[in-house]
């Protein structure tokens, strides 16, 4: 891992596996870390409580921001309780768990928030590898938005995506290397049904998380 940076970073923090791993990654990389959790009309507000608890345990500054207007802009099954959640990736499209514009809004708000606090490094747990083809998780989008944010505010933000090219198994490996495997396993909330740790076991997020965990543990035990 690279030399510790003497600067401040803001982590876009949901309290899930990915962003918690990123939070501890940032703690190794930066002198001072803050975490910002977005309320966007999630069905399970326990996510926000889990995020606050994890951030406090990590000893980082934590804050939350209400951006729930994004749930009203477009329909998706993460915020609309009348919608049945897609269990599989539909052919030629994204699943209805896709919240249109979510990372666009999150990162834009995060950048303004960071600027106000003299922070130029922004960390997000998005990645191309295991996601369901969400366009705003792709590297090209993140790089493009980074340029736009810099132009919009005449700043030199750097958006870090430590998980961009790694899968869930490698994300577990990273958490283990950072010494936070148990925290990530037990305290984070990834499950679409709002159950922390290993979750409900059958929603798409739980399945992805478990498959990654099993793959990582298998390589760890036999590697
Ligand atoms: Zn679940």
C-alpha cells in the first residue's frame, strides 16, 4: 500500500461492505478522514444507523445529508415499496434497483461538501467488476465527473475508486489486509432487506456478497 497521504479525504459512505472497506482504506491513505452518508429514500433507514455506528467506531468524522428528492425523480425498487425488486439482471438493461443519477448526485454533493471543508480527495466504493451494469459505477463516468467537478468549482478534486477493478472476493481480501474483516463481515449492511452482517441471504446483494465471501475464504484456506 502506498505512502500515507498528509491530506484530508471524504468518503461517500453507505455503511455497506464496499464503502466500509473504502473507509478503512482511506484511513490508511490519508491524515484525516470524514464520512458522508446520503439519505435518498432508502426503504431501510437502518442503513444510516449502521453507517453512523461504523464511522464512530472507526474514529472518523461522520455526517449525513438528505438528498431524498432523487427517489422522486425516477422510479426504482430501492426506494419504491410498491415495486418488486428484480432478482436477476434483465436482458439488455439494468435491474430496477438502479437509482438513476445516484452517483452523479452523491459525488456532486460530496464535492461541494468537501470544498467547504478544504478537502480535495473524495473516495467512493463504486466499481465496474461486480455491478449490474449501472452506468454511474463505470470508470469513464467517474473520470468524466471528476473533470466536470473541477471545472464547475475551479478546484482540483481527486476522486479515488479503490474498488473499481476488483470483485467482491478481492474486496473481502482488502478488508482482511486492512485488519477489518470482522468489522466488515458483522457490522456492515449490504442487504436489500435491511439485515446487517450476513443479511437475509437471498436478495441479490446478499447473494453477491456471500459468493464473494465464499470465494475469498476458499482461496485463503487453500491458497
Ligand atoms: Zn439480503
